[in-house]
């Protein structure tokens, strides 16, 4: 999935042809265009995943291991409901 936007509380919006996801908690500073590949769930209740990251600044030539929290996964329409439910109005 590709980083396509920054959200509140340092969360990032990822998107690919199958849908969108919101992540947080990366040990790396991610930028627009970076790619995040979900590999394996590490902690189911906390939704922590092992991921691989490739950076657009390095022309996606290397993969870096990290762990992130998957806060949301679904369609663009479902994302709107998630954002309304989690954003302070």
C-alpha cells in the first residue's frame, strides 16, 4: 500500500487497488509515496503488524522491517465513517 495522506495524530492513510488503511506507530518517518507492505500480524488485540517499508526517496530499492498499528482497513466509504467516529468535532 502507498502512503497517500497524513491524518490527525501522526496517522497515515495508505491506499492500493483493494482499499485504504490507516496506520500509526511507525519507527520510521514516512513520506507521501512510500510503500508499506503488511506481512504478519504480531499482536491481534492491538492490531500490531510486522511490515516492510520501501522509501520513495531511495527509489524503492530496499525494504526496511518495522512494526505498525493498523487502526483501520476498508473502503473509501468506510473510511469516512471511521474518520467521523474518531475525529473530535
